[in-house]
């Protein structure tokens, strides 16, 4: 019994450490902020809450910074646990919830600030990206509280919000999320911050967020390419091609880089490598180094049960000679897909690099509408190797390796950052774009 308890503790410690380090790498915590909790059943059949200790460094957790508490009673462990333990206890009492997480999601926190006199009720946050809209809902509650750290007001409010929504925001503090697993709670936290990053970038580019949100509310299907795959709780450790050691290494390196470079939030996006009759497929391409994700071998032929994401990988392979495909949700590119020049009544159909390396690699990067047909998308990928679908993410292709195809979304993010920076400085990008790009 002691041995089994120790093994469970090591498993939980490893999980908390890996998610803690990933949250620090994703820049949604400072050195000591936030907290994580899970609800587990012990060998006696009693539910127990496991939570990070108050003041612990989530990126460098040690065994003595994990607290094991009663799920129903305040016991000796509470003095050491997070100051927000009461909040997590109530969240974990919600039906079907087994994990909760709080993080200082800076992009979303900044996107939801206001200067209204307090006390006040802030406006809900409305995502403009498909990940945010479909995974978080058509709005995210934002609340102001007088004491935004472990207060009775928060303990009463946050579980009430999370009983109806997957995430909720305390203004100027951060985001709370609940999930069926700690990985799902972390996924929702990352999707929430990504939604804030898209909205912030769009605002910097002069996008009319009010008008865009009104269009999304009126007809979301016309604004987004398709509904992203639902988050799968099971199977993250699945590996269906363990003998392919070199390719496995490439998948893991690319997945870590996608996550660490913020090319796609945790466990989003996809990537694949073509085989003779099969394709090697990562349906959760954004994979921190210690967390990983499922690696599947699936038939190359189309199947009626394929998700839209997997189906598009297969279609690209069926109609081209490309050997690798990658799909990412780059927040700056998603925002830039809505950019329009002053006086124009429609978003631009291209992103033009203004930086030296971007201009060397690409004349333009095409931006396609949400309802683009696959033939047009594949034609653009054939010509440019990378394309942005408004409301549908970034698609890229390669002829050799995952490293080759990874270069495209990575370069695209930098191209967008340069353009956003130029806008912030009040520069006229039309003067900075190469003349030949205007004739594309």
C-alpha cells in the first residue's frame, strides 16, 4: 500500500512538474504565480484533492510543494496549500470536473482591462478566433472583485461561473479553468490566452473588433473555416510507430518548437509525414517536451469518419507530391487575416513581408477566406508552401522533413510581428512593402 501511494505521488508530481514548466515556457505564469489542483480517489475509495503549495515555483516544483488534502474537510494540509484552495475545492466539486488551474494569462488579462470606476461589472470577452469561440464559448465572463486573491468573494463567484463555462476571468488577475484532466484545464487556459493574443494583435492592426464580433455572433459558420476537433482526454501517451526512431525524434522536436515558439496553443494544430500506404500523424501538434501527445499511424486513403483536420491532410497528399503537412493556429496570423488597408471594405488577400528575411523567403503569403475550396487552398500551397485561412489557421507543406515545413509558420509569425510593430509606431506599411508585391 505504501509503495502504491508513493508511485501515485510520483506520477502526480511528474504531471504537476511538466505542466508547471510548460506554463512557465508559455509565459502564462511568473516565477511563483498560479496554482493547479486535481481530484483523485485514494486506495480507501475516498476522494482527495492534490494542489500546489502556496508560493511554490510552478516551473520548479519539488515533492514537498504538492499538498494532499481532504476533498470535503479542512484538514492539517490546508495551511500549506495554495491561498486559493477553497476556490479549487469548490471547482472540483462540480460534476465531471477532475482538475482546475489558475494562471496569469497576460494577453487575455490585458485584453479585458478597462478604466471604468470601481466597483463595476466588466464586459464579457468575446473571442474572434475559432479556437477561442468553439472551445471557450461565444463569451467569457470577466469579473472585478475588491480583493482579487483568495477572497471569499472569489470563492463564491468563480465556481459559479465555471459550473456553466470552461474558463472565467478575474479582471487584472488572471484566468481560472476546469477540466476532466489537468491537461484539459491547461489546454483551456492556453486557448484562452491565445484568444486574448489574437484580439490584442487585431486591435493593434486597426481591426474593428466590434464589427467583427457582430458578424461572428450573427453567423459564426461564415466566419470560421470549420469547428476544431474536440479536446480528447485519453490517449496522449499513444505511440503507433515506436520503431521509427528518427521520425519520432523529428515529431518531438517540431512539437516542442511549435509550443515554445507560440505557433499554436498547447495540444492544438496537427502535423503529418506521408508514408507509402499510411501517414504518421500528430493530432495535437503543439507538444511541450515533457508532456508529449498522441502519435498515430492512419491509412492514407480517405475515410468518412475522418475529422476535417485529418481529412485535409489526406486530401493534400492525394492531390500533391508533398511529404509533410503542418497546421498551426498562429495568433498574429489569425489577427492579420482580418487586416484591411484604410478605405478598403474587405480584408486583404495577402500578407506582405516588410522584414529582410521574410522578404527573402516570400513575395507574399496568401490569405484565403473561411469557405475556401480545397482545390484553391492546395493550389496556393503548391505555389507558396504556406497559406493563411481566415478563421482556419495556417497551413504549410514540405517536400522533405518536418523541420522544413516548420520553418513556414515560424517565419510567418515573425513577419506578422514586424508588421504589427510597424503599425504600433504609426508607420505606413504601404510604403514599406516591395512594389512587386502589389502586382501579385
